[in-house]
C-alpha cells in the first residue's frame, strides 16, 4: 500500500473534522477539538492526537503505525 502523507492547514483540518462530527466544538466532550492536535493528513484523512493521552483519534488510517 502506497500512502501519501502531507501537512495541510491545521485550521481547515479541525473545521473539516468538526463539520463531519469526528471532533466537537463543545468543551467537556471527549472528542472536544481543544483536546487534540493535528498531526498530518494521510491519503486524504486527517490524523489527530490527544494532547493529554498522546493517543491517536480512532479510526487510524490503515497501514499508519503509531
């Protein structure tokens, strides 16, 4: 599998994830966007990592190793 990793605009990645329901704009929720950092985009899928636990937001892109 040939993956393509790129680094996009973090603001756009967060806005896209919130619009899709992957992340939330509501503080206090487990998937609150303020608890995550944008890492990269792999094959068109944004990857986010929790700032406290360092765990990637599931589901991960197949073939991407943490």
